[in-house]
């Protein structure tokens, strides 16, 4: 099977020949491969300063770097390229269209391409959260109107992204702290869940596979997330006490689980803790298929490269079915 075949099998709750892997974002490309595919490398103001010839050369080099990095990592789903787009929230820039097309050409259809696709309320800073709480109490109709506008905008943009070659919608609005969701489950069911469900439903109509990401303790709203019928659920956060063994038993027959190697252990734990976390994730996510191996967030800048390579070694050792 190709890496793409493995991801499709897992997202359809089937058993591939090997456990697939990917990350929502990969921030260690410069440290591991000497190639910069970070969002900062793609900012429009950087590319906008270039001449037409320089711009074309830059975009071709970026596409080659993306393809090279994700082939070296053997990702089944390639995240990004984030950081380059027009200011119009429902349109995508010519540069992004070019990168989509070029990256897919270079990888010869063997890997899926993912991009941010959410449009629901998420955790904000403390001041924003206070204001949000007042708005729910004082103007629920206005909150619903904003939620609908955000969802409609995401749906329209996802259609454009799908037409440009997107295959996986990465729904990256965070809903949960380590203690639980940012609203009560009842409020979540009113102001977030229906709009998330609509975004997922419409994304599927465009042929997209939809993976819902949120950090934190999802257990109080796990049933609501599953009712939205995403193909995948990421990240099954162990730092919030979410146990992939428990989640697999509860909903592994309904949704592909993506996770859940402990990111804090990768940064500050012992080698033994890192290996144990990776082995635990595979041992409890893998059985019966419907599982994609990845960290509980992303391989972030500052994470020791040696540690990320360590969990990839565990994955390679244990990925065969």
C-alpha cells in the first residue's frame, strides 16, 4: 500500500498493511533536514518582495522542500503549506494553488494533502473568554449569527480548497483545557456542535476527509464530537489525562483515532518515558485498524530532534499489521 492508501484505510476504519503517520504541523524541518517549510518561510510579505522570476523559483523550491521533507518522514498526510494565502477568507491565493498542485505532482499521488478547515468557536484568551460568556448570556442570537457566519465562511473556503486539490480538512479549533471544555457540554451542544457538524458534512460532500483536532480533556464532549461524524479525532491528549485505551474502547469503532504520544515527555521526560508513551499509543490505537500514529500536538520548534526520531523509530518497529 502507498502512504495515501494507508491513511484512507485508517480513516475508513479499515486495517492497512502498516500504521500510517502524520502531524498537524511539522516545525523541525530546518533542524532535521536543513529545509525551511515553516509558516514564516511562506509569509506573503516575504514572497511579495520578490521579482516574478525570483517568486517562481522560490515557490518551486518550497514545493520541492515540502515533498522532500514529508517523503523522508513517510507521512501519509502532508500538512500545509500554512502561512501563504490571500487576505480574503473564502479565497485562496495563486501561490497556494500552485503549491498544492506542485506538491501533489512531486509526491506522485502517494500522499494526501491537508490544510486548516475549521470555522467554529474555540478557546480564546481570558479577556475574550469573559466577553464571550457575557455575549452568550446577553445576546445568544448574536452568538448564533456569528457562529453561522464563521461556519458558512469555512464551508465556502473548503470547497475552494478541495477544487485546488485538498484532500484532508484539518479542523483545528481547540475546545478544551486540561480540566475540560471551554464551555459547559450544554452550551457546547448549542453554540459549537451544530456548526462543526455542518462543516464536516459539507466537507464530506466535497470529497474531503475530515479530521477534528482539539487539545485538552475531551471526555465531557466526546459523544458530541463523535455525533458530528468526523473521519478522524486528534489528539487524544494524554497531558489532559485522556487515555487512548479508553477512547478506543468507547468510540474506536466509530472514528479513526490520531495520536497520542506525550508531547511534554518528548520535551522534558526521560528517553524511557518517551519510548513508553509511543509504545502505549501504538499498542492501544493499532488493534483492529482505524488508527494513525502521531504526537499529542505537533513536533514543535525547540523539541529535541533526537526525541522525535526516537518515536519514529518506535513507529517503524511496531507499525506492521
